[in-house]
C-alpha cells in the first residue's frame, strides 16, 4: 500500500468563489503512481468546502443563490456574538457542505462522471489564502 500526500494552495476571491480542482488532484494522483485506490481531498478551514459539480457558468451562479436561500445572510447567527466577523452563515454553510471528498482511483485515473469535477467552495466573506490537503492511498 502506498500513501502519498501533497498540499494545494489557493487564493480565493471571497464568498462564494468556486474553483475547479480536478486537474490539480489528477496531477497529484499521477505523481503518487497509485493505480487503484482512493484520493481524499480535504480543505483546511472552517469556512470552506469540497464537493463535485458540473463546473459550468449556470451552476456557478445557481450554487451561491441556492446557498443564500437555504442559509441566508442577514439573519441572526450566534457566532456573530462571539467574533463579530460577519461570517456566521459561512460556518453554517461549511458544516452542511463538508470539508472533504473521497474519490476512487482506477487505472491511475480519478473515477468521475463525464460532467463531474472536483470543486473547492470558498464560503467566507473575504478573499482567503487556502490550503487543501490531498492524500492518495492504494496500490
């Protein structure tokens, strides 16, 4: 069993910046030389998320609008009482979206659907420098 780990750094544009990470994750899988296994993609932070989506302009607009309908800004979040940083909704969104994704590897390639990409979602209210840890394991 091989285990290979690498960190990806990102500079985001703030809330709700969506970044396609698929090719970068595949490059790390290539470096690992793992042919069969899994890759874990984990965002380091409490106001970001990792998911999959068809990375196209319509969904890049739909996702922020849907998040605002489900977890709106401008309502009471008790997190604001503690830090007064205006990002209570960001923390709640991240909790529901989750910080990680596990993707199978077959023949050295990510097993993703035709229109499925791995994305990073910035949920904080400001631009951020982010780290994403990618851990590949398998044979």
